[in-house]
C-alpha cells in the first residue's frame, strides 16, 4: 500500500511512540533496536549525544543530539516525552554517503528540574529513528549547581613550637559539583609543588610537616565550583621558639667575700613569637676556698646551724613513721570487714549464709576459704611516674545475697540511693568525672575469682568476667557505663566515623589474670575490603589511642576482637573506656541507619507532627529514642526500616508526598528537608530527626494517608506508606517495647554462666591437650565458626576456656546449651560423660 509522502512524519511518530512505550526500562548507554530483516548498517548512530550538565543560577541549559541516518529524533526526560514544539530540528544530508542526518536541540530550565523530586535525578535521553530501526542515546543528567555558604569545618588558630607538625582541617561547604579547595597564606596561594614541606590531604586539610618561623601567617581555606567561591575565616598560626640557656661562663676569681660567680644568657636560642623565657637564674654564686678565706671556716655559728638542721630532720622522720602506723591500722580495720565476706570456694558446693557483724547488717559471710586472704582493690586509676598514684578504695557494701535456684545478685536496700552513692564515690576521682550521674546507663557489682556478668538492659552492652579472671583472694567492685557521645570528646581524624557506643568498664588499673569480654553493638557493614576498623581506648590523661587494628591483631596482644554483623566482642586484660571507629576505604563502605516514624498518641489541635528519626542501628540508640518519645507522648506509626548510608559526602533528604489536600495541608515550605552528611557520618550524634507538620482542614479529620521518603542522594532510600487513623490506630505501638535482658543487670558467680562450672572444667581438661585425631579445642573452634582466631586462642594458657568464654558472651541468656553439647560430643572424645554431673559432684 502506498503512503503519501506528507504522512510519513506523523506515521513515524506514532510508531516511534508505540515502540518506546513498550521498551519500559531506561538505559544509560547507547542501545540499538533493529527492525527484523532490516539492514543493520542503516541503523542510526549518534554523532553527538547529550552530556551531563549543570544549571547555574537560573540559566537554562542546552542539550544537543545528532544522528545519521535519521528521519526522526525525539527527547524524553524523566520518563516523559518532550513536546514536539520544544524541539529545534535541523535536517541535512551527508555529502559523502548521501544519508539523511538530523540535529535536535532542547532547552531545560531550572523549574523543570525542580519539579522532579524523588529518589532519582533529572535526566534526558534522545531516540533516533531510521528505516532499519531505532537507537537510544546515553542518559544525560541535569543537576542544579550550588555551593552553600557555610563551611562544614573551618581551620582554627594554632600556636606551635618550632619543627612541630601543623594540621589545619577544612571541610568545604556542600555543593554540586563538589567544591575544589585551595589554601592561602597571607593571601598568597599555597602551592605544594613548590614547597615540599607542605601538602594538602584528600580531606582538604593543610599539613605542614615541620613548622618554620616563616610559616607564621594567616591561613584561609578557599572553596570554589562553577557557581561561587567561598572563603573560610582566617586562622592565625604562630610558630614560636622557647628560649634556651647558653653554656655557663667560667667561674670568676674568688672575691673578698669568699664567693665566686658564673653567668649565662637566654640566647641559645632566644625566645621568639611569644615563646617561653628560660627558666632559672642567669647568675650562679658559690662559696670558694682560698688563702684569703680559710680563717672564716668552721666558726661557732656554723656548728649551731648544722645541729639545728639535724634536729629538724629527726623530727620529720618521726612524724612520717607515726603517719605510716596510723594508715596501716586504718587499712587493717577496713580489710577485716571485707575478709569476713570470704570468697566462694567451689562452684556448686552448698553454702550457709549467716549475718555478719552487728555494725554492718548488709555484709554476708559465705564459708571462708582459709587458704586465701581477701584484700580490697588498690589499683592505681591513673599511674604517673612523677609522683604517688591516687588510690581507689572500695567500700564494703553490695556483696552477695542469695536468690532462688542458686542465683546470686546484688543486695540493694535502696537501689537509687546506693547507685547514686557509688557514682558520687567514683566522681571524686579525676578519671571518673565524666561518668553519667543517672543509673539507667550504668550498672555495677562486686566480684571475686568465680567471675560474673554486668549488663546494661536493652543496650546490647555487657561485660563477661570469666572464672579466675580476678585473682583468688581479691574482691573487686566493677562498673559498666554507657556514655552519650556528646558527653565524651572523641577526636576523629579524616573520614573516621564512630560505629559503636562509647563504653567504660573499670576501675582501670586493677589486676586481671584472664581477659574479660566486653560486648557492644556497632552499625557498620563489616567488609574487609571497604573498612579500616580500629578499637580506641582512652588513657587516664584523656587522650584516645588506637589499641587494636582489626585484621592485624597479634596473638600476644593485650586486646582482641571478634567482629560480627551487628556486634563486636572485645577481649581485654585492661579495663577502661572503649569505642569502635571505622574509616571507609571505598564508597562501598556503609553505615546502617535505623529510620523510625513517630507521631502523637493524642492530637488535641489541628496541627499534627510526624517525627522522622535517623539513628545508628544499635540497641542503645534505639533505647534512647524510645525513652525520649515516651516522655513526649509519641507512638510508632510505621515499622522501622534500615537505610545503608554511604561515605559519598551526599546529604540525607526527607520529604512528604501525596498528602490529601482536601483533608490535610502540609506546612513544609520547601520540597524536602536535609540532614548534612557530616552530621550523620561523624557518628557523634546518635540520632537526628526532622519534623513534618501537617494541619487538619477540619477537627473531625482523623484518617491520614501519605508517603514519607528518606534517601541519600545517589544512594540508598526508603519509602514509608502511611495509612492509619490518628485517634485510635496503635498497631505499631508494641513493636518497640523494651524487653528485659536476662533479668537483673548484675549476676555473680555460677548463675552468670550458661555452662555449669563442673561441666566447664571437664570440657577444658578434655580438650586443652593436643590430640592427634583432631578431637581437641581446634576442632571445637571450627565447629563454632571461630577458626579464624586459632592463633589467639593458642596464645592463652587454656584455649578451650577462651572459646567457652566467647560462647558465653555471644549466647547469654538465650544460648542453646544442647547445640554446644552436640558440638563437643561430635569431637569423638572417649569421655562421653562431659555433660553429666553426679549428685555427689553437685
């Protein structure tokens, strides 16, 4: 059938639209779709394809597409066809081949880009048509360029000594495209290629390797992109020189007053730029002996002076001896009370409990072990070399009292007052002044060689004290504390991020003979190729140190870590303050954020607030938000979601959509809200939130249906479909009910462990010796998927004990003892009665 020439453009447009409607998915690369039986050489190929472009201020951008051979070209932007009248078309014929060619141009305005809002960016693509088929070009992304005014971090003034290193941090304002950074020294550009003593890091920090006097200047960080140029506040850097003495001159001749002198000058070097003056005197005098002065020596006045000095020294010595005797008597009186509560001598022997001295009704006595002597913890909290160490004296209270079923727990007549008293006693020491004053994030107990467990309920934080970790004859009062990140200054360098809560266990300095195990959650997605993970510990002086680089542990190291999907288990023989910190090695590194939506339980006004929380995916962060919302009278209105947040410098955006305008009105004046990247990635703020305020058109409105989107630009996103009645719908309220973790927060002795004490000893005795048939602790580690830690277990006196301790830390209180029994039984040990205990043994 013949078709009139004038109908070809309309017919091709209809066929093209039908084909494109059926293709569905969009692709970013050039894709050809030939007509069956057609010549593939006559498919359109692009001479010019649209490219990524930025909109600066309000200037529209031009997209160009040219193909040959081509009879039609159309643009499609974000799934919608661009109107034909918006295309500027130029047709031509190639001189060499005679094939038809087309060039099409369109303009894209800022308003068009801003209308598209969601989890993807604005893009355009052109499709060319010929008699042999169609070809799609690559996608071109159109972004609105901007550069915010405020720097994420500005350099600060510094005073450094000569040859000391200087680091001036700078985090430029957020911008698209990302800002380039350069540094000015007294308004002159700093060029690292001309000065090998300086360089600029990947995080834009300016580093001076060794400070020189010439480096004293005002430094300014400059950020710029295609939109604007921003300057940070200038930071004054002063390089000072402390004064130092020149050598002493020679002694002068002896004078008539029988003295001679020597001098020196503060000139080697002289102080500069506010450096300290030399300490000491510049003149030194001394008695001298010569023929002129012999007659003045050994007079009656000198003899009287010497006698007086000796008498004073004898008095001071006697006073010191008296003070020592008084101190020893007081110490013996204190130790006698603690010794009345002697240590449990065996795990399952029956005990008789009787009241202790009349003047201490809370102190219990449990059949004493006369072969040992019990002392209080006198460990130094902050040992120094330059003076005597302050001592931490333990009180006599809070010892063991019995519970049903053989359990022991702490005896509290007034839990709140005693906890506050314990905190107040710790707070008198410098190291503990940052401990929280409340009791919900702190627990403590008194332990001996039988060990025990501390846990902070609903936080995932616990401390396992294995048997024999505390030396026999010692009783320690040990605490476990969760800190708020904003209350503890944890410096993070470069791209480091806090992945775990900051946890203290102590007191520091106590003697441990076995590692204890500190368990805490983390929000990192563990991947050796994507993360560099480090365990940090705070010293007594307040500085933080890297004590363990995960993946590079040495078997003989004081610290070791078992890292799992959502938790880490730290072996340590030194108590203190710990945190897990990560640094992304690639953009594949992500942190897990938990997204929670809360709203008021009761709405008494026209306004209705939806609060969206973004928090670390850890139990302690969840507990804090739930407690906060209970105080605010809020309820959960959707199931929590997890979002994987990348180290891409892109912010987190939140928006609300599809609000029924006939019932509700959104009071949000912008398209979306943003949480800056560094506020989330830094990790020092456990949770952040945004509020969407809606207003009811009528007080009778109670049904709400809308969508809330949360997404990271060019990253992961989550969408919440809200559909409920604000006055009576409480179906999500019980999802976050806080549960008790294993009962009381402190368990002492055998009740703290799933494995009975005698069975534990049998397993250790059976599996510790090497076995040629493989029926030893190594095979047990493999069965429990702990074979990556064999070198660490082998470095300890009892490898089996380490494995069982880790099993206890991971599986309390809901561990399946039968599975462990099956793993041990499967080793082929000849002793089949490892998990049986006779009545006589009990």
